[in-house]
């Protein structure tokens, strides 16, 4: 079991920045050692910052190569929000890849919704759609039997009836499963809050969130994954304009600013996907997401927390998201200090996944903040 010492490095431990100091990797975990004595490999971190591996809280991954690309950009954990069939789910869930993949399986949807039509087009049986309360309960039971990591619900309108979404939340709570709701419209956001889903992903662009909805998020301990990268992409897509009409990206930025001022937990997620006309690149897009969160009012330090310690906390990943003895050695070494200038997150020098150096795959050079 090899030991690696990263010396003379600033350390963002998931909460604050300290150092320069030394961090030791012992096998697959972070050691409690503070010096380079006995290390097999010494990495000079002068002028650099060491961070926990980044967590993207909203992706759609197609294949294992995309997981490798994510790791190249320091993204060592991703939370997928729709994946089927289950053969693909289990293949991506394998522990053999440099980026850990978590997934929801098939999301809950209504047959006549936009997502329902898209799912029908790609071959999903409409028997899987939510038509009544019994179907809502059965949907959760099926996902639980598949051992998914969390339950995903499409709350946009037209869509699942409110009482059926309420039933999904009730059943998910009964089985101890976290719920994540797609809420890309103002009305959908309100519906998701009414159902008391745990995490709301996306941010409305038809209307900025008002104080009543934000206050309700605080009261209910609701967590937000704004996916500003995708909202920005949507706002520039003629396809989405045809589907949803007026979309003002400033409404999304203003909504994130309001949530941030109120103290709503905000997690970083990109909605990485390969869909024509609205694709979002795996890995590099999370760097852009952090820059957009800063643009919306988060400090660089808060943005880093949104992709590390806060993401790990709210997705119940106790073994990562921080730099602390005994935790998983998912680490990213970057030039400069992204806690002061967020664009420094792009200048990656080295990535470790479970203590192993990630080897470059494909075209994954330094990203450009768009």
C-alpha cells in the first residue's frame, strides 16, 4: 500500500482554507499523517490548492468514458437523475470507474407531459407513467426494489397531479428514500414545495422565485440544485423556446440570489447530457457552474462548498466531500487558490480517485469559463 505526501500546499478541506501544509494519502484514504516521512511519492504543492474531489449533483451519463472524463476535471462523484434500463444502471454503478456514479433509475412522470412524450419516443412503456395514487405508490416500491439511490420526480406542468406527487413523497419517506424533483417552472417549483420533496433541481426562468416560496424552503429544510449551466443553455436553445416559451436567464440568477440570501442550502449540479441542441459537457461544466453560482452571489468559498462538503452532506455521502483523516482519498490539486478566484478551479494539476492518480482520457484539457 503506497503513501503519497502532497507538501507545501494550501488545503480547502470542504469548509475553510488553511496552510500551506502537508496532506498524506495512505492507500485509498486520507491519512492522519502531517509530514512526508515514509512517503513513497512526494508531490510539491507549492503555489497550489488541494481540494476534495468535486461532486456534480445533477448529471445524465451515457457511458463509462464520460465518467473518466469527469474524473479528468476533478469530478469524482456524480448524481445521475434518470437512467434506464437497469442493466445500464448497474453497469454505471460499478465500483470500477474513477468517478463514483449514483442514480435514480426511471423518474416519475405523467403520460401527457413533455417528459412523458420524450420517454415514450425512446421506448419507455406508458404503463410506467403515474396515473393514480396506487400507481404513485407502486412507482416508489419498484424503485426501492431496484435499490436506487434516491427517487426522481418530474414536477413540471402539465404533469403528475399534486395529490399523486404527495403520495410519492409519503411512500419515499416510508421507505427512507430521498426525493429529488425536476422543477424548471415557477409553478413546478411551488408544486414541488407543496409535496415537500427533499431536493428541488433546476431554477425557473419564467418567473423569479418570490419571498414566500423561498421562506417555505427554509421552513421545510428544502435543498436547491439550481443547474444554472443548463438554465443558461435552455435560454439560448430555440428548441426550448418552442416548447416552453419565454425563458429569462436573469430570473434563474435572481432566484439563486434570493435563496442564497435566505440561507437555503445550494448544491452544484450541471445537468450534463448529450441531447442535441442542449448538450452540456461532462466534467468541465461543473467548473462553469461554480462560476455561475459566484455570479449569482455566492462567494468562491461558498461555491466550492456547494460541490464538496454540502453536496456530500445532503446526498448522505459521509466518506467524501472533505479532506479529513479516514475519508476517501478523492482529491484535486489546482494551481492558484479557487477560494479567492473561482476560475482557478480550471487549472488542474493532478486528480486522485480513491488514492489512485487519474490518468487523462480523451480531450480533457483545462476548461474555459464561458
